[in-house]
């Protein structure tokens, strides 16, 4: 069985006991009842309106320092498994570990599920067609609509600094945030791309790879903010050669970007952002955050997170 024929088994663990145990809790809390000393963590439904006037509520969660003030916004969104039909149980806590890490460093971290995932409203909008007739750019733009809608819904919050926004995406979520940045919304200062891409059928193969690379070139022609691409060497969706080809296509179009090859993580480095203890990946991204004038120092100290067991 391929390790990530479906990401669902690990995602189910993440939204159940696994992430909460990893954060030191004795029993998994009910959705929305996760508590950390010095932080506010609460459900955050996001009401979005698309260009065609349609309205949806996306399932979200905010983790931020428990004090007055405006904080840089870290907006986080997820990837997807090979079998989309198994995503109905997803919750924003899928990205709780990185959200807490950002909040500890003075960010308002907001996780949200895009349309069709978990309890977010709306039909799944990111279908990209059969393997021989892919529409990657169309899917990217559909996912970008959700990112831009979430960003618009958050700009008016009294705890958000709308001039300092960091977009953080994993896998197809990284494509989503990059496509959103390609529309040059105000306030975006940087993008963290964790294992970003589409079209994987095995570790070393993409459906119509030339269209994947063209998608990245198209986005790269419009994005003006810097991005950092982080791919583990044992990513089971995108092998190092494919990751580099996607990056080269993006940067060749003019977008400012850097690439970091992260060491192997567990059995599948594609899950680095989901499962890794933040001290594993934070040193890789901190120089980038400092370069775009975003905070990296801990301002809310917490007990050490218990390390998530790796699946070898």
C-alpha cells in the first residue's frame, strides 16, 4: 500500500487525539475548546462573498496572544488527499500545531478549511479534471477565491494588522495562497509554501507535468511578494526533482522565491507542517520571516509540545 494513497488516516488522527496529545493535553478536547495559557484559541467562522455574489461560511479557528493589540496575520490552509471523498471529518485543528507556534511568536494565526472540506459550506470547487485533461490553473484560481474571501473577512478584526499578512499553505493549499497572492491583495508580505503542488499520482510522477509547470509559471508572472518553498527530501507526493522543477518554473517567470530542502521527516516528509514539532521547521523559515520584517521571537511561552510519534 502506498504510504499516502490517502492522507485521510493521518488527518483523522490529527483532528482527534493525536494533535492534542502532542500538545500535552491528557484527553482530546471538543472542537473549539483547546486552551493554551496566554493564548486565545476559538472557532472563527469566516463569511465570504465570491465575485459572482455567492456567499459561504468557511470553518475556521483563530489562535492569538491573549492581550490587546493588532498582530501580524498568519493565514493557514491545508492540502488534500488523493481520495477527496474522505475529507468530511476534517476540522481546522489539522493545522493547530503550526498555528500555536505562530501565535506564540505574536501572530494572529487563522486556520481555515476551503469550500467543500469538513464543515465549510459550498461544493468542492477545485476539481482539475481527469489525468489526460487537467485544468490546474482553473483549480488554483478557485482555491484562491477562498483565500481572498477569508482575508477580506479578517481585515476588519480589531486584532489583525492588515498591513502584515503571511500566507501559509500546505500542498494544494500552497497553490491556493500563491494564486491569491498573484492577484496582489494589499498587505501580503510573504508566502510560506510547504510542499506545494498539484497533480501527484505517485512520488515521481505528475499527471500532465507540463501543465503543472505552466501553472507555476503563470502564477510566477504575477506574484510580487517573496515566497519560501520548503520540501522535505522524502516527500511522497513530490520527489526532490519534481519539487525543483516546479520551483524553477515559478521563479523563471520572475517571482521572488527561495527554496529549502528540508531533511527527511518520518515516513513521508509531505506531512512536515502537519506532524512535525515546530522546532524542526521553524529554523528553516525564521530567516525568511526576519527578511520580510515579521516576528520570530517567542512572546508567549508554553510547556514543550510532546513530540508526535513518527510513522516509519
